C-alpha cells in the first residue's frame, strides 16, 4: 500500500455491523459484559471502539504495530516519560518544543529524572552526554523554530549500541514525509493538534511503537493515568488524517515557493528551511524524509521590523500552533521562547527579529503578495 492509500485504507476503521465507511462515534463510557471477564470492551479509559479505530489507523500510517491516542500532545509525551523512573537520565534535542522543555525541566526533574539538552544534530556532542543512567534519547527533527536536522539512522545506531530507547517527536514532518520507526526509532510521538488534525479544531496526541513490550507498557500507563482522547475527537482526527496526503503535498508546494521568495528578498536576512541549498543538513534530511514540511523561519533586521510585518500581514494569522489549513505567523523570541533568557536564546540562534511561518493551503500567490506588502 502506498502513502495516500494507507491514509484512507489503513487501520480498522469501517464498522462491520452496518458497513458504515466512517466509524461510528461510540459515545459510551462502559460496555455490557457477557459474563465476568467475557467482553471486547469493558470501560472507555481502557478502550473505546472509536479511539481503537484511530489507534489502528495511526499505527499503520506510522509503520508501527500499536497506536495510542491521548488528549493532547503533552499528555502523549507525559505518558511516554512515565516509562522512566527516578534516577534515570534522558538526552533531548536542545531546541525542542517549549512545552516539552517545561515538562522536562519543571515536572520530570522534580521526580529526579534528569535531562540533558544537546544539539542532537552533532553526533559527538550526543555520544559524550551518554552516562550509565541514560535510558533514552528524545529527538525532534526538524526542530522548532530553527529547522535543525538530526540524522535519525545514526542516532538510532548510537542508541542501540548503548541500549537506549530512541523517541522521536514527528509532529513537524508528519508520517506522510517521515517514518522514524522505519529508521530505527522505538517510539514515535505526535501532537496531532497540528498537521494530523489539520483544521485548528482539535487537541490530540498520538504514540506509536513497533515493540510489543513497549506497547504493553504504554497501554498500561494510558489506562493507569487516564489522559485518553475522547470518542468525538478521535473521530475528528480520523477525518483529518484521511486528507493528510493531499494537504501535505499542497503545503509543500506553497512552502517551497515562499522559502525561495524570502531567500532573495532584500529585507530578509537568513531563511531557515531544509529545502534550501544553503541548509547545512539538507542532505541528511533528504535521506530520511520525503518532503521538507510547511515550516519556515526567517530573520529581519530587528524585533521592531518583525512586529511591523506581523501588523501588516493579512492572510498570515498571528497565532500559536501550526500545521493547519490557514497560514500562521509568530515571533519566537517574545512568544513561544519568551521563558528562555535572552542570552541563551541568542546563543541558540533565536534572534529578536526571527519570524516563524506555518504555511497553509491558501493560493500561494496571495501568500507571496501578502509577505511582499508586509515587508516593504
Ligand atoms: C504542539 C507541539 C507539542 C504539544 O502538543 P499539544 O497538542 O499542544 O499538547 C509537542 N511537540 C511539538 C513539536 C509541537 O509542535
């Protein structure tokens, strides 16, 4: 089965009792048992048929065996982190999503799980950070907002050698472009709030693994801690995933054009986009991903200029989040990365005049003209 076909025909989402192509929304918390211990579903925290349909679909789409749906991306990441215990050490990509940074530094460290943030695109730096207590490496590639790329196959080899789990947050690339399990990862996580849902109407998180024992562990935690996705949201997310392929193809087309436009614009400094010739890890990205995604970051001369652009754009909406049908614009320094001290932010490369775009599905000519008028 090819990629777009799998999005439509993957998993077990039809309803065998009626033939409905769209799975019913089983708005049910509990299920009649035929006898003690004789049932398919017992209680909806443990399992609900609509959620199960989604979980089977994402498992197929990510080329794994077991999928798990959570109430948000952060609930999914928290459930995976619940696999670890006091004393464990985890290595994480240095410019991870802000919510992940907050979870690691303010929640996990209180439970005596220590974390090291390293530039995982630098294999030597990564290898040097491994200690006897290290249990896992947590990667985002490409990263937010600087689109740094980590070589997943190389990191998978290092992880295997040291008996570490490789966990990949695949939100930015989506399973349409990149399948980390096929490259050696053990667990894939998504904020399905973004591209998988795709319509700015849903908060959800997904976890996929191809390791039976890890799957058992994640299901145990999902049921024990209870951050599950509701039936109606599970149904909406299945609907979103069906069109992921066509959305990502069109977003890819629009994003390439915008990146090249910005790259030659006199008011623009640096453009961060893995599809540009000047991206240092373009080759690595192309080995592991079939597309470049819909995110672009670029610099203008100052924060004042960046704020001016934000004021003038018409089709780019000032909002957090990404991956939806509408194009979004944000300023990492005063918004998503405001909690990071300015010195550390600058040393990471997040300048005051850095602007981040999530390119949507509008006509690309309108998007380009909008940026043109906002930049002058
Ligand atoms: C948004 C996001 C998250 C968190 O997901 P929520 O659904 O907002 O809880 C995690 N990782 C990445 C890369 C994200 O963009």
